[in-house]
C-alpha cells in the first residue's frame, strides 16, 4: 500500500531552508521525498497538506506516562521531598494505570509526539502501562524503573539484583519487537542512588547479552548525587564508568549535578544525555548542564519526564525551555540555536535511542513518523524566519495531524484510533474517584 502526502512545506537540512515537500510512503517507509509534484496513482491513499508544515515526529526520550494522574497533586515540593511523597502515595490500581497511560498517550499524540522512551514503574501493573502505549499506536522504547538499594527514606526494595535482571530479561522476551517493531525494550537500573554495584554491572552484562542499551537517571539531585561520594568515594558518572555502564548505547537522564570531569567522561564514552527541563525547574533539581555537554559534542535529546513533576507532555514546550535555559544560564544568546534545538527533539532522539529503525528525519528509507503543523498562523508566519518561530512560539496546539508508520494517529486534530470523547469521559470518572493518590 502506498500513501502520498502532498503540497506541504518542510525544513531541508543542513541549512533548514523551507521548501515545498511531497512524500511518498510504501507500507511504513518513506520511499520518495520531492520538492516537485508526485503523481498520485489510483490505488494510493492521498493526504493533501494544503501548504502546512510537516516535520519528523517528535521523540520524547524519557517519560513516566502513568504519572499523568499525579499532575497537580504533588506541587511545591523539592526533588527529595517529591520522591518521598510519590513513593508513599502514588500507588495506582490496574485500571488507573492503564487509564493514566492512555491519557498521557492522547496528550503526546495531540502535541506531535510519535515516540516515547517510557520508564514504567516496576510492579504489579507495569504491563498495563506498556499495553496502553502499544494500543495507542505510538512508537516506544520501554523499560522498568528498578532498584535494589534503599534510597533515602523510601521503602526498601523487594527484589535483589538477580531477581531484577530476570525481570528485565522477561520484559525483553515479552515485548521487544512487538507491534510490527514499534515496541522495543532496554535495560533500566533506575539510578545509582537506588542501585548497587552488583545491579549496575549486571545491567551492563544483560544489555550486552540482549543487544539493547541502558537507560538510567543520573545526577538529578544534589543530595542524591552527594551520596555517591559516601558510598563509592567518587561521582555518579565516575562510578558508572567503574561499573562498565557507560558507552554509546547508554542514555543518562537529567544530568544536573555533573562535574567537568563527568561531562568529559560522557563525551569520551559517547553517552547520550536526556534533558528534562520542566521537571528540573519545577521540582528544583537544578539548572540543566546542556551548555557544558553541548560544547563537548555530547548527543543531547529531550524528555518530558512524568507529569507529576513536569506538568506537560508537550515537546514543543519542552524544547523551547531547553533553548532558553541554555542561553540564560551562560549569558550566551547564541547557545543552542533554534536549528540545534530542533535536532534535539528529532534526529538526536534517534541517536540516543540507537534504533536500527530509522526515524527522526524525512528521508527515503526512514519510517514515516511525521507531524503536521498548522501554517500559516499569527505566530508562525514567513518561511524565512519559520524555524525560529517554530521553536520559540509553537505549542502542541498547533499540531494538526500525526503519522506513525505512515498511518494517521490524528487527522485535523481528530484522533483516528481512539474515541477521545468517550475515553476522556471514562478517565475523568476514574480520576475523580482516585482518592488513593492524595497525600
């Protein structure tokens, strides 16, 4: 089956000049991209873009989607208190887990996201979370937040390193490559404050065995980062190097309390950094270290994290904040230009995830994961300045349509695979009864 998207405009790298675009898709893959008209055959599915802007689908590389039910409940808490409060009160039922994840998927799709890097909470209902993502039509790299060491005043873990590694191996067996390859998995020790050396070394061995990468929180909080010196007599990143975790397949998330040497190590080992600025500012983790990593050539991608801490699954809000914080924290107005921010939520995401599947660019041979933006609009006008206006002025509300594998998940703001009104009515009823989540 062939699909034609015609009469659009897009950014053409490397200069990101705006030009006309027509895209021919066969099954799930882009087979032709042209500034000129592509003739439609009688058996093609044709979508007329009517001059709207089409870009690669946004890649949200670190999420906790079920936390949509925690948005607005755990406000005004610093990271350490937030972690403790969440640990004590955020305990979803099976029904709530599926509904909360489904709600987050709707938000993600409606704001242009085509890929999520989901770190689900390990427990009785983590499969409900992954199933909801699979059902939504999104592409996803899924993993479980697992630890075997008591972090602060949180409850002690109920599994040891060997049990955790068996759990992650089972997750890989059950989900990797499922849904026509849309769902992949990776190994995910939650972060060094909650993990032993044994689990970290075992995670690297398991990742190598399965041929997948590692995804872990890193240097998110000042207190949590300082604990590494008490336990290991070195920084978190230095400990991860010692335990063999670092490498090109390693995603380190947050990266707030890094030393200069930490950033050098991340560059040396070609790790990817996932920055989550809404969370980092809202629960006062600290200032993201994007400028230092950027100067060292570290691959930087973006995550919306969980809505309990970030308040949003809108990648266009997130990318704007990445660029602005980089500028204000350095006093350098040229730090992270609009074009570079654009790459962070598209092709840098692909590099971070390490997909064999090609996504994040509009090229022949790449998957047809695409987002259509309303154009022109009062804040998005004049192709000569469109990239800047797109990064600094657009929001998820400007997204018209979303395609994954060449199939529409949303057309002209209407979801195609989900009855939004029916689902939101049901979710609203569930949320209003979710008194078990209140602190």
